[in-house]
């Protein structure tokens, strides 16, 4: 527990500074386990810095979540009394705030993965801290494997050794897997325990609600009950995503304004409620407010995604309200895959973590909106690691570009299903990122440079070769941020928002959701006051602002690439709108659907022949009868399977591409003759000249 000592906060980890430093000196890998809030993320890098590790290179700390990287870097810069970006900096996708002076660098796991592409030895670093390892994010899992490979290479050839250390940090005690992975490396446990937390099952969500839970209004009821009935202490509500959080906060504002404290409240210690939303893409300026203590008599109510589970520690919480649902790592630009709108049931181990947030500084209570049956029947024991439930296309391209060809034999903490790896290889083959023998193509080497899913990167390259990159780059940027359209849940605002979005869609031509995104981007950019323009048009300014910066970075990468001689060029006749759609076809032809003979449904043409519908938010919703072939950006599952962000295409544009979808079938891919066919690598191309699966293991590091 944090306690004041000689004017400074003392955290549990402070008592073990010397022990931890000695452990890091002694062994190449170390696992550090400590409950959330013990000081791992903010203090441990500072310990190593003070002990002199940063003299030999950067201390890099990875976080699965962008917002956590930003917020802890800001906090540590403040503690070390330096300007953020100097001695302490951060780097997240599309935002690098580091300098020559930087010694402690917080970054997303994805950023470190990209650094591996340029330097597999990570020679700029002295220590890599893989934080939040228990989250088991895809990129952190891959980093585990890459670190292990590096250590194995060093073992074989000691001249390579540059004494890089790895520290794995986790908030859950179950750490043996991490230690075993690094040759049974030592585990350091930061002692400390939580105060008791009483469980209250509210019986509002039952097993039959699993597909369609309505936790927002339920959460509001429980929060208002706590606020009026329970003594002082802040409330932390766990919901799933930004939209649910904003909706819930709206209702909470209203309810708390209507409250007559004299009549309804049991204690008059608290006389107002301060409602604070927390989600991954929220403005940085607002983030700091969640950490500041509330004024006397004010109760804070923080409404958060899973980010407040273990990544961010907020002091003063006595009451937790758990919806029981989660959007797994809510923002995943790589997959472009939708999720069911209500999220997935949380795992029991995460539910225990959430409840723990109520017992950090005093005994607390956890209100679970679900009942005991839901907990027992619907919630899995542990969450499935992301690597086992997500698209691996980007990761496989990265590995192959690093020269790791046998992606089936890579050192995984938990291997993904072979089927998922084969699917990723297939996708890469569709986009010409790898050839039939699994070699990364020159195009693949261009694609991997974009922090975009390979399909989207493919459209960027195509657009440039067709001369319509000015139309496509803004679209690619807009597809890389969360949905920018604000859709209020009810009332007059809902109608206004709908009208405004329709107006924008018609301004864009009224037939293509991708160009609607372009119009939003352009109108906003041209406006004298973009923030006001967004507000008036029910658009998230934060999202568009981010897209503006992404656009610049994509332009930067593309400009460099087009200067090279082997950049692909095509000559096609057509209007700009047509060329744009043809560029989109190159990256999304596997997302193609054809209207069924009857009705409003479509059939996907990727070999699965699934039935899909146009999403009601699309400008083409209701226009199905006019359509034949369409491509879509993503599908979302709600009551039906919907295509979101759709545009019509002509069969003649895709007819040459479509056969590719059927050229490879998974069973033949996993068959061993492909492996047996492995060509003998020559010295020059040994990093690329392997069959699709990468052949029978690499000499240096196969298990
Ligand atoms: O990583 P771990 O969960 O072990 O703890 P931490 O993130 O290092 O947080 C240690 C303490 O720093 C927390 O208890 C917070 O009081 C404080 N903190 C803060 O006030 N503001 C932040 N942005 C991060 C941490
Ligand atoms: Mg932490």
C-alpha cells in the first residue's frame, strides 16, 4: 500500500530496489510479479536507470496498450522532473516522443516489434521490459519468441553477446510459464496483499443474456445505489468500449443532477458525483484527471474499459462495478475484424483482477452485474491469448521479413493453431506479399513498412501506382482509427446525427462508404475550426485528428518508396472514382460479396459463401436491389452478419484476382510435400528462399 514517508509516496516495490537490481545484474532474464499498483511499471525502470543500466543503452518498456504507454511515460517524466520526450519518452504507433537524450522509453509492444525488423539484435537497448505479460497480447507474445531467439543465437556465438537483459512483468501470480520459457529464469515476487473485497452478485445478467447483454442501464442503477447508500470511496465501473462508456456517462450525468441529496442519501459525507470516462482513444489532456484525487465531499465514478484492470492504477477505489463483459484488446487495427457489439464474457481470472481494484487501500466491494450461474457457466476460466484468436497476417509477414521462415516452428509461448498460420500465409499470398514458395516478394518488403494490415497497405501501393493516392491515403488513415461517426442512443440528437451523416454520404456521391470517409477527412481539414465542424456534424474530432497525423506518416513512407526504381506502376484508364475502387479491390478482393438472386442478402465469394448483409449505417443500405458485386472493409456480428464500409465494384475488375482465392487450399498447404520440396537456399537469399511454410526449421533455433 502506498504510504507517505519523508514527503514522498512509498510503494511496496521500493523496499526491494536493491534485490531487484541485483537480480537483473545476475541473470539475463527475470520475471517480476506484483499486484497492480505495487509500482512495477513506474518504478522498476527508474531503479535500473539509477543503477546505471542506461549507460549501456536504452531501457525499453513495452505496453500492450497505447494509452498506458502514454500515461505512464508522462507520470515517470514528472517523477524524474524532466520534460516528456527528453530523458523519458514514449513511442506508440504514429506518435514518437523520444529524442537523442532518451534513456527510458515506454512504447507499445507493436513498436518494439517494428524495431526488430530493422535490427534483430536490438543493439540500442540495454534492457527490455516486457510489461503486462499476463495480458498475453499478440505482439508481446511474439516479442517473447524473438527475445528467446536472440538469446539462443548468443549462446551459439558468444561474440554476438551484447548483454541485453529482459525483464518480464506480470500482475498475476501464475508466472511459471514465463520463467520456463526463459530457461527457468528467476522469479521475483513483490510481496503485498489486498484488503478483503466482498462480492455482491446483482443478478441482472443471466446466462441467457450472453448474446445480447444490456449492462449500461444496469450499471447506472448500481452506481446510483452505491452513491446514495454507501460510505465514502470512489467507484470504478468496467464496461466494454467507448460507445457504451459514453452512453453510460450521459445517463449518469442526468441521474446525478436530478438527485436530491437530503432526501435520498444515507450519508451526507458525499454531496456530488464526478463522472470520468476512460478508454483507449481518449484525449491525453483528460487522462490526468482520472488520477487526481477528488475534492472533499465529491465521489469519483470512473467508467472504464478493461484498461483499468491492470494497466492503469487509480487510487482511492472502494467500489467496483463489473459488467462481466470485455471487448478483447478493444482496438485491433491488424485484423479489421468485427466483434459482437456487446463484447465477450470476461474470464474469471480477469474478473478477480477487476474486483481486486476495490481492495488496494481499504476493504471494498465488487458488484457483479451478473449472477452466479453466469459466472460459472458463461465465463471461461482464463482468457485465450490473443495469438490464438486473431488474424496473424501482419505478424507472419513481419517474421518472414526478419528472415524467420518456418513460422510453424517459431518459439511461441503458446502456439497458435496451425490453421490460423496457414490462413495468414494464404492472405499474404493473395496480396502478393509472399510468393508460392513462401518467399517475401519485393512488394511484401514494401507492405511491411506500413503500420497497416497488409491488405490495406496493398491498396496504398496500388493507389499510388494508379495515380489516385490523394484519394486513397486519407481513406487508409480513416480506416486506421476507431469509428468516427457519433451515434447518440436516442431522442432528437439521434435524428440530427443520422441526417448529418446522410448529408456527408451524399456529398461524397452517395454510393460508396469509403469515399464518405474521404469527404469527412477533407471537410474537416478544410474547416477553419475542425473541432467545431466535427461537433456540429456528429463526428469524433479526436479520431479525425489522429487520421490527419496518420495520413502524413503514410504519405512520408509512400514518398520514400516511390523514389525507388522498382516501385510498381500500372497504367489504367478510368475516372478517379473508378481508379480508387480498383485500388481498393487489390487489397480487399478477398472481402468480396455478390448479391443473392433474391432478397437483400449477399454471399461472400472467398470460398466460405457466408450470407452477409449491408450494415444499416451504410449509404448503400436499402439500395441492395441496385447492386451486384461489392467489397467491404469489415464485418460485424450483431443480430446478423453485417458488412460495414462497403462499395460497389465491377466483376471485370476482380475477375483476374478471384481465381487466386481458390489456388491454395489449406490441406495442401499443411501437407508435407511442400516442406519436402524446400529449395536449397543460396547464400544470398537464405532468408527468403523457403517454401510457404518456411521449411523444416532453422538450424540455429529449432527446438
Ligand atoms: O505497474 P504497477 O501496477 O505495479 O504500478 P504502477 O503503474 O507503477 O503504479 C504505481 C503507483 O503510481 C500507483 O499506485 C499510482 O498511485 C501511481 N500512478 C499515478 O498516480 N499516475 C499514473 N499515471 C501512474 C501511476
Ligand atoms: Mg503496471
